[in-house]
C-alpha cells in the first residue's frame, strides 16, 4: 500500500525589495521583517530562496533594460504532494509592485526574470508566477 499524506499548503514567504537595494524577509505580508530568510523549517527556506532569486532576477532584467524599479515584493507559497516521495507538488509565486506604467511591459519584465531564475528553474515541481500592481 502506497503512503499518502494529507494535503498541506505552506504559506508564502515574502521578500521585500525597498527599491534602493535593501531586502527583507517575512513569513506574512504584514509580519515582522528580518534581514535573513526564515530558517526554522527547510521548506520555508526553500520558498524564500525562490522568492529572493526572482527578486534578484527581476533586478538584473531591469538593469539590463535600463528600467528603474520601485519598491516591490515577491512571495512564494507551496503545496505538498499527497504521495511519496515527500516533496512540493507546486509553488505559486507573486511579484507585486508598480513595475512599469504599461502592464504588458511589466509582464515582459516578470517573464524574463522567470527565464533566468536559477532556483525556480532547478526545481522539479510546477511553478506558477503572476504579477499584480501594488
């Protein structure tokens, strides 16, 4: 008999970019911010790595394109697979911020950031990425 697990969602880990090179982490949108990612659970550290890699990738794309980004945040939450082996089945990411006046331009920047995000491209689970205005 194959082992199964109860469906479980891991809440998003947030990376806040202040628009001036500063980065902070939190385990909720309004939670206390820290200069380091959460390290009490490995899965939260993994989600923080995905969020921060997308943040850094977006900064790299913007610099290459000559775009100045305002403050924005990136969050990544996960859903555990219900069968073995234990793993994340999916990760949902959201980049939130007024990245460009034109929504199509913002979507293009986000798509390019996803293309170069080493961490999310390395993982073997479904990863979705959305953008929303702040």
